[in-house]
């Protein structure tokens, strides 16, 4: 067999390379639409989950391309879209209740696509004598940052309902502040975050660290009905007058967070959602939800973050509005189109209270 002259061999390789690049370019050209997830801080659970969703969209959609951008937090996701009309056309934001309702403007109002997680927290203490919220009279209590219209105001209003608001010394700080304050003995009780979703119940990193300090006791366990009613009433207070919020609560089964939690416990669970404005087309949102729902059915979100274990098909369509009709008013029409075609009913958390 004769060898090809070097210049012919080089030409052949070059042609093959060009042809290969052309095929690659054709594959990229097939992606006719793009969606961007504004997903908060890189260390947030929903950032990791959005990254996993975007990665899967890029693998499984013939025409939709996705990417994730980091922001300074959940509130900044919405502000990013508010500032730029062009971003409203192709951005999905991580948002939350009450934020989704309270941050809405005539120019931009995000509608829910699916549930992404919960900002769950419980009141805890190292003092076995503190058993209920009423026992906080004369005590020091650590809560999260006191910013306008945040869920911290739900806890504050619960103190008012208990008639002890003026007799509790409040301290505020970041996510880890409660852990530090309780470890140092600076406060008597505090609201600490936990990993809680309907299909996931675990202490989470902060409660686990506190439990190494000694026995941790949970306030108001065994009284979920009372606490849920207090949370519901708190959502109607003046702080939320622009958009009253429903009872942001779920009930954790005994033992969900440790041996000292022996009875059902109401957990404050402000929801974190994927959402988008009406400027994002139904076609794009339908494709996102189609792939998202498939991932939930296969349990694929779990590989991106521990809280991904809680993203089930049922959780995706569960909200805190009173009933299905109220839920439908708050979902993006592209998501509703997918759910309706598949015969999937939107669910209210209130349905689970009796269980």
C-alpha cells in the first residue's frame, strides 16, 4: 500500500477536523433557546440543585440551553430580573414565600414553577425547663436577621400572641448565629435551621453540631395544632399587610431530629421555589418542568445535594396556599400546561395537617 504524500495527509486531517467542527457547530446551533437560573449563593442548596437541573436540561433537551448564575442571595435573584427587562425574558429565579408575593411589582411578578426546598427551622434549647414558647418569658432568644418582611417576624409575632413579646430579649444574626449563641451560653433558646422536607427529615449541620454540646430540647413538641394556628395568624400581621402569607408550617414526626424529639413537632417551613415571570414563554417553562419532573421521578436531584432527596414528584407540586385553586393562581402558565397534560394535581400543605 502506497503512503500518501505528507501534504495530502495533512489536507485530509484538516478536512476531517473542519467537518467535525461543523458537526459540533450544528449541534450547538440546534439549541435555539436559552434559560438562565438566578440561583443565589454558590453554597446554597438551591444553587447546587439548579446547577444539576441546568446540566440535565443541556443533556436532554434538543433545543433548550441552560446555565446558572450566582447572586448575593434569594432577594437579589428577583432584583436581578427587576432591573433588566431583557433578563425577565429568559431568567428563572429562586425565590421564596413571603418574598415572591411581597417583591412583586407592576413590571415584574414571578410565578411559581416548582418547589425547590424549604427554609426550615425549629425553636430549641439546652435547658430542659424550657418546654414551650410561654417559658421564654424573661429569657434570651436568638433569631435570624430582622429584615423587612422576613419570616423572622413570624416568630416575633408568636411571642406577641403568647403575651410575652416585651419580656423576651431578642438577638438577631446569620444562619449560624443560633448555634454559636447556644454553644456559648449567650442565649437561652433559638431558632435553628434543620433539613426538613416531606420526604426528608434530618437535624442538618447546625443542629448536629449543637447536639454534640449536650441534649437539645424542642419547644412546643406535641402541640402542632396550636403552633400552626399561631404561625397562620402571624402571617396576617401588619408586617405582611401587602401580601398576607399562609401558615408556613409542616409537622415533623417524632424522632425526626433526635431522641429528645418524642412527639410531633410543627416546623416553620418558608418555601423556596423556582419561579419566572410571564415574559418567559410557556414553551420554555414547559420544557424545564418536563425535565425537572423526570429527574424527580428518578430521584436524580439527590446526587447534587442532600436536600435533593426531598425533591419528589409530589413535593414539586406542593405549595402553602389554601387549596388547589389558590395554588393554580400562583403557578406559571407553562408549568400548569405540563401538569394539566399529565393529569397532575397541585397540592396544598394544609392537606397534610390532619395526618
